[in-house]
C-alpha cells in the first residue's frame, strides 16, 4: 500500500481547517494570492540587507523564523491550488519538464541567464 501524497494530505487538512472555521467564504483566489504574496514578502524581510554569505548562515532563531514563514507560503500556495482545482504536484512536474527544455545543460550550466538569452 502506498503512503498518501504529502501535498494531497496537506490539501485535505487545510480544507478541513478552513471549513471548521467557515473561512471558505474568504478563501477566494484573489484573497489567497494576495496572502501568498504577503507571506513571501515576510520571507524576504529576513534576508533584506544581508550579504550572500550572511543569508547562507542564518542565526538559529532567524532560521526558525524563516522556516515558519516558508510554511505559511506553502500553506497558502496549497490552499490556492486547491481552491482553483490545480494538482500542484502535477503542475510542478509539467513546469520542470518545460524548464528542462528551456535550460539545456550544455547551454545553461553555470549561467544565470533567462532561457531566451542563452
């Protein structure tokens, strides 16, 4: 027997969480997208003004705060995908396949250029 997909489990838990609180009325795609952007901004806030080296070696308290902000981003992303009836894992696999084509190893290795500039 296969274990249930983690994103599917999380999606179901979030759906139940929202339903128990009668929050579906607020969970419109627009509101969820805005909340997602806000939470992403809270992640960015922890890295603002840090050097690359500092950002890679966060103090433990900051690391934990970033972990919780990333969790918020994931929760809103999964909830938004659920409301829009998007299979997030499948969409991510499709996007990865597109990026494999856009960024062939021989052209993209060691470069940060966008695919149309390779």
